[in-house]
C-alpha cells in the first residue's frame, strides 16, 4: 500500500492521519465510568454539568504517567464534534506506549500509537520518539520507524506539546464544571493551549486528579468550549490497535 502523506494529528475538530490514498468509514463508540472517589463540593461552587462526580480540589502536583491511565475528551470546532481518547498502554521504566483514538460520527476511528522515552511530564515535547503506528478507519495500518520516522519527528513532538505541563505554581485556581463532573480549584492557564491544527485558543483548566495531560477544559477565544473532559480513569486502558 503506497503512502500518500505523513500522518497528521488534528486535536479537537478531528484527528486526521493522511497516510493512505483511500479511506473507508465505520462508526463505533465506547464509554467507561470514571475511576475516582467522590468528594463534597466546596461551599458556593456550582454542581457538575450533568450530575456527575464531584472531585476533590486539585492536588499541587500532577500524576505520574502510569500504564492503564486514560482520558476521554469531547471537542467541538466549527460545528464538528469529535471524541479523543488518550491512553498509556504500556510503561517500562521511562519508555511508554501512548495511544490516541479519534472518533467522529459516521467516520469511524483513527488510532495513533507513539512509542517514546519520557524523562519529565513537564517536557513531553522533548521526548525521544522511537516509533509510531497509525490505523485508519478502513483498517489500514502504517508503521513509522527509522528513516521513515525521521521527517515526522517534529510533527509528533509538536503533538506531544499538548501533553506538556507548564509551571502552575502562580496560576489562579477556579472551580470548573464539565461533562465528567465538577473539578474544584483547577489551575487556570491563560496562555493558548498548544493544540496542533486548531484555531488559537483562550484559557484552559487543568486538574491534577486527571491523568496524562490533566486537561479538564479548553475555551476558544470567543469563550465557547473547544474541548472538555468527558471521562477518565487511572487504570484499565487497553490498546485498540
């Protein structure tokens, strides 16, 4: 099968991997319950967006990446909605297998796996990417290693920039309510989120009970919600590749 172009990740509106000339569609979906202990909401805070779990105030430090962690976000850009699931499928020391599953209605699932060495979750964009694999809705799979991977290193590192955590020490704290529940005292980051191929964003909110990126919500410049957390867990992630 001939490669048409390098795989490209689009976070938010869609996740497009243009590695082949043809695409077929097949719609599938899935969900899982959050794995966190409910807590009492602080006085004066709003309830969860859809009657979901109320979580404790955000810890001061992020969770270390661990095998089995996963998050699921819903993104809306320009009238298009997609679901993005991030998973840590495997960990051996500082070596990780990260999987991202993108799904849009009537377009099936697109999967990306990145094999990487990660020294610090604050600098995910500086990871050593050792291999990548893409699976399109038509079932076609393309692996990228060695010389084939080299021209794509910059693109994948840019993608990992979304998972890098800045210094939150001096950032304000706010309660945030999304589909996944209420996340008290989340960190508000007013710098644009580093999301490849999306319009420039407004503020984002991070809560360190949420694994991997910690992202709870990302707003657009007009105040609309571009991305919000739907579900997450600290164990149970299984590869769909």
